[in-house]
C-alpha cells in the first residue's frame, strides 16, 4: 500500500516527520518498507499490510491506525451529497444473499465524461499510488478506493439493458450447470464458472462482481448517465473467482481480504460528491439493499488473562484506553467488580474475533518494546530421547566419517526429472521409477519429481565442477528420498547418504595407485565401522548405470541397503566429461536401514593376555573366484584359536597359469588361556590350508 | 718396553679410520695371537718372583688399550651414524603428500550452530515429513482454503490435498498431537516455496521452535529469543520485536536485529532501515491448541521460525542465495 504523506495529513494532524511516523507504524505492525521522496517534497510511504488487515488498505485506514497510536483524532473527507432530484429508474435485486451482503448505488444523469478533465492534484495522487488516470468518472471511483479503501464500479446506465441490475451466479440465474462468458474491461473474453458471482442486467452479465467490470457497459467519453455501484461481497467467493480467472485487481485484492460494510455508503457518497464536482450532472435517486444488518460479535476479554499471557501488569483503564483508541466499543461488564470486559469491534476489524486477537491489539498499541524480556521457569521433564536427537547423532557420525575421508558436503534441491531416471537406466518396476512423486506445478519440467535417488544431483555437481577446472572431487550429500505408494497417503521419506569420487590421473610426486573403487569402498566400510556395524558385506551389483565389473551391492545381514561402483562408460559418454578422464565412483546408502542396525550397547572385552602366532600362506585359485570366498572359508573353519584373517596380496601373471590368480593370506592364532606352541599351530594351519584348498578348488602355491 | 708398546699402540690407533680398521687393530693386540695375549701367555716363562709385577704391568696395559678402544669405538659409531643420516637426507622443501579434507556445507554448519544453542537451553530435536498434507501444512495452522494468508507462501502441489511443506510449522501440530506439555522442541528441516531469484530458491531450510507449558508468556518469548540472538550474533546486537501476522500465532511478532553489515546506518541489505528481519514468532494461537486438544486455559506457549539461508547470508556476507545449491567446490571450500 502506497501512502502519500500529504494526503494522509488531510485526515490527521500529525506533527512528526515522515521518518518518525514510519517508525511508529512499523512498531505497531504496519511495516514501512521504504520512503520515497518526490520532487514537490511529498513523501510516499510503502506500507507492507499483512493479509489480516484489509482495513489498512486505504489512506483513511492508515490515519485511523495512527490515531490509535498517537491517541489523537482523525477525520473523514467531505462527502455530503445534496438530496436526490429524481427517481432511480432502475430495478435492483440480490439473488444470492450469501455472496452479496449489501448492494447500494446511485444514478447520476447528464454528466460530462472527459479523459483529460481530472484535476492535476488528483491525477498526481493516483499516479503516486500506482493507478493510471482514465477519465474523470473512473478516476473519482479509483480515488475513493485509495482514500477510503472501498472499491466502487461505475456503469454506463444507458447500456444496462432493461433498467435492471441483478446480483447472482450463472447457476442462480440460469439454472444448474449453467456457465457464462463476459468480455472484461481489459478486452479479454472470459469463461465464468457456474458459482462465480456476477452482476447482470436484464439479459447478460455486465461485471464480474468485485473483480472487474464488463467492456460493454464501460464508462467512456460517450457516456452521459451512470450507475455507481458500492457493494459488499463474500470474501472467499471473490478470492475463488479471482484465482480461477488468474485476474487480480485493486478491487479483488480488497474484497477478498474483506471490506467495511459500513464504509460502503460513505464511499458511495464521497464518489458522488467528487463526480458532481468534476463532471457535473444531476443526482437521481439511490438504492441500498441490506438484507441482514451487520452485528459485530461481542468478545469477552479478561484483563487478568491479557496480563498473564503478555507478562504485564496493566490496569483495566490502560487496557480500555488502548482498545477505545482503536475504535472498539467497550460494554459494561456484567459484573462491575470482575475484570471482564465485553468488547464490540468495528465493522472494519473483522480479523478480531477472539480474546487472543484482542490481546494482540493491546500488546501492539502498548508497544512490544515495552514488554520486558524474561526467561521462562522451565518444567523439568525426563523425556525419553527424542527420535530426532538419535537421527541427528547418526547423521552426524556418518557425515563425520565422510568429512574425515576428504569428502565435502553438498546440498541439492529435492527435485529430479524423468531424464535423470532414464540416464541411470532405472527400470519400470524399480521403486525409484515406479514410486516417483510428481509435482503439479514445478518451476521447470526437469524438476517435476521428488528425488528417489541422490546420485543424479551429485553427477550434476561433478559435471559442473569438472567444467570449472576440478581434476579431483569428493562430494557427499545426506538427504531424503521420496517413494510414493500409489495411494493418497503421504509418500515414504527415507534419509539417504550418497557420495561421488572423481580423480584424474595427473603427474604427482607421490605414487598412489589404489583403484578408485577400493578407495570409496574403504570409506563406506569406515562409515559402518564408525557406527559399530560389522555384519556388512558386498556382492556383485546389477545396477544398470554402473560398470558391471566394478560395482557391488551393499548388504547388512541379508538386507540390501545400498550400492557402490564406478559409473559405466556408457553413461559417462552422455555426460559432459571427456572419456579419457577418470570414471567417477559413486555410493548410495539408505540411512534408515543403517539406523535400525545400530546396537547401542557397548560391552568391554578384555585385551588378550597371551601372545599370538601368525602364519602366511599363498594359494592359487580360479581367477573368477572372489576373495570374499577365501575369507569366508577361513572364518568358517571350526577352531577357536583363529583370531583374525586377512588377504594381503592378490596377483596374476608371472608363474601363475592363465585363468588363475594367486591369493596370499595371513592368519593370526591366539588362545585366551595359554601361550600357543609353534608345533601345534603348524599342524592346525596345515589342516586349515587343506580345508580352504578343498573348498575353493585351489592349490597351494609353492 | 711397555712405554714403547703404548706409544706404538697409540700411533696405530690414530690411523684407525673405520670400524674395520678398529677390529683389525683389536685382533692385533687382543686377539688370540695378539700382542697382549702373547705377552700374558709368556708370563709363565718368567720367574715366579717377577711374575706378579710383570703381570700387573701387562694387565694395566691391557686395560689401557681396552679403554682406548672403547673411546675410539664410540666415536666411530657416532661418525658412522652421522654418515648414514647424511646419506638419508631428503629435500624438506618439497610439498607434503596431499591429505584431502572435507568441508561441511555452510547451511549444515549454520543448522548445527543454531540447533546447538537451543539444545543447550534444553530443547529437543523433532522432524517431520517434507511432503505434507494440506491439513497439517495449512488447515491445522489456521490457514483455511480460500484465505488470503495462503498468498504469503507460494506452494508446490502434489495434488489437491498434498503439498511440499511451505514451512516447518506442521511439525508443531504433529508433535502436539502425540505429546502433552511441557514441550520444548526445535525442528530443523527443508521447506519449499515456488519462487526463484537471487534471494529465493524453491527449497530452503528453516528451524522451527515450540515451547508449551503452564504460564508461558510473551515476555518469555522475548527472553528466549533474545538469549538466542545474543548467542548467535554477539551480546551487543540490537534486537527489536514488532507486531506482525501469522495465522497460527496470536500475538505475532517479527524480530529484527541491527544490520550487521552497516551497523545500523542503512545499506542495501537492510534497505536503508538499519534493521534486518531474522525471525518470525508469536504466542501459539488458541485455535491451534484446540486443533490438538490442548486446554487453552491451562497451557500457553510460543513458537518461532527462521530461515537458515538468510542467517547464513548475513553471517558470511553472501549476496546470492543460489550459491548454496550450486555446490561449486570453490565456494564450499571456503567454509
Ligand atoms: Zn544495513
């Protein structure tokens, strides 16, 4: 709402300068966003009016508010109209009193409509408030809209067929399923739904009630007689119509927030007064259909409650003075001794409905800054740990592991597109495609769905960074994925963590030829170990977009909880990364499964008291045999003395037959109650080696 | 003879340059056929009367030689170690092997910093769904359909009854439906609004707070939020509360802090006012309490919410919110 300071001062005698007035308004809840100074010295205040305060969408509304703040009176502009000199000559009828609560109007005949007859001072004010001058009649109605906050509409009386005005919906006028169409002032032909409120003449719609008038009955240079409408419409109905048509006007903006049903008549008279001054003519009768008189709600307020909620100790006189300043009527309490007040709100403050609303009014006028700050007396509660606290600590552990491994955290939008799912080659039955949740009104078609996997965003981040010169990149993200269930229930939301690793082979002082796959796998293992999860395993993956020879599904127990692998060259080809460069390795893990695998209990195990004996052995097996099988059989061998096993070498080529590979492993033996003898371990170890060779079909390497 | 022997020995000892020389000399004097060994053995041919004196003499020479050997040996060992260390010398000015370091996203950092302050005060953390029903996101918070308050937040719709939550406030209702006061919770999380320019992104982060108990006042709301802001921005930060409107709080407030960029003199960031808005807050509207079945006569409470990106932009002087979601490593590394 734009408020020229000079105009405002016509209604209230303020001595403060604009800056101070702006500060006072801001501190009372009408935030002044800016002050714009004009050549002639006038200052326009840009007031940010919240949706609950339509009463402040006018110059008089701001003056009224200032009157409460400064505790000085305000006044209305001149609006006395000479008695009518004739008959109305028009039949007015409200067909739907639920949508139109009051309909008033006046007829002025024989006036002179002219485009450039509006006085300069009025044109200036309209312009400063963002409204274009059209002609003296329309300008007068717009001027009143700004001044008093009440939208008006002027019709060319001679173009209203049948001397008839009807207020109703297409269904109300023409029966069920009826629709209508009307060409509005902006020259657009609009289809109107059956339940939108319209103004009709004897035959056709002539205006969309509260939103915009029709072109046919527009007031222009050839107009001689006019009918000025001043009405009150049901706010939600105006909002529905305006939204449906995508048509937002100064008028609909005010009507959908709620106008002052009592101001309606003043606005009509003020406009009539101004039009007579500017365009001449004779006032010929008026109409005011007001089926159900507005009765303000009575609100019971307890002074004690006000003080208790605000943390104040105001006397009832102070409270009454705040409320009276706002134009609230205070009725005597039923019992004079009690601290109860019965309050009647003015018609322009329909936002004040309950005691809590009144409390806000008192606090606002008293001043938030005068309420002192104090810390609450807390009630101690020994609650069980909040679910969110536990999730947070698990997520912190996971991101801690990744940060320590050199991964930087990324945050991407939760959106994805069908092109991302296509790129990853995800099949129709996969929940990552089948469970996609579509957004009805996305900003871009590529962002039409909620993420079902984090990998596409990380790939995009990689491409962006490589294009900007990164030759090595480690990124991770923790974020939700959304899996729909095809029903109207909310989708399942699961927290995931994903990471991407990329390293070009560049000349370096220091050699490190570890395969990227194993670097990322090591990081994944660190994440689990850090959470004290040990029953994880890796099995060859069939993820379509990963390199089949360099990818694995991740399991905890028997549940698949993620996957890891190098992005397949086929997918890389369609990205903006040159083929000869390194291929990125990605990993994605479902955190929900991880959380449910965490056992909280920690039990101390004594450190071993006796020394261990280690043995190294190399065997030759088929090159297709995965090393996890060797570990598996070593661990399955029934002996309590085997403490740990690990593979320390894997080799092909020289001295190894075609199609075979060498695997060297280390076994550590220990007894908990004695020192082992070499000879007993020699014997046990050779039995173990025979066992593993038997199970794997390998042979001892000489 | 003894004098000669010592002199000759010392001369030979002086020419020893290495451990090998030393061991040769040791053999020459102390070996099985060494000079001293032979001398000792020849004692038997001396008359018993002279034997003790001669024995004593040769023993003292032997001790002398052994002592000399010990000294020279330790010197030689030290020299040898020095040579070895010299040979193992590397160029210490070459750069070390790179250890990659990861950085937390600035928004995560900010989220942790803010949550930690409230956790210290005794607030617990709660979460809720990001795809939310119209009821929880709007209706239960006193934002009916066809109400202009819906214009305050441009909404992404999944269907007529399902939206991407436009704020973290629905979690308030979800938590209150399940638990009885006293309640002290904060809700960090992602929220969505259909908006994109240099100060708006379609997704951003909010932290919501809620405290409900007997006798909670507006004065308490001021106390808790001032304590929080002093913690986050420093104890001398100017803070002001001014009336505003949120359908789910009554009275409602917006909280400003003195602009940290211009110190209150007025700049682009604060649009010349010297103040920047940092929080929305208010006393929980009794309508919301009624929706979750709390007795409005028994309990009162306050709620607040803040945009994390906005605070991070102020704290780190970032002028384009979109940088947070571009994930350019040159940006991320700075935090
Ligand atoms: Zn500033």
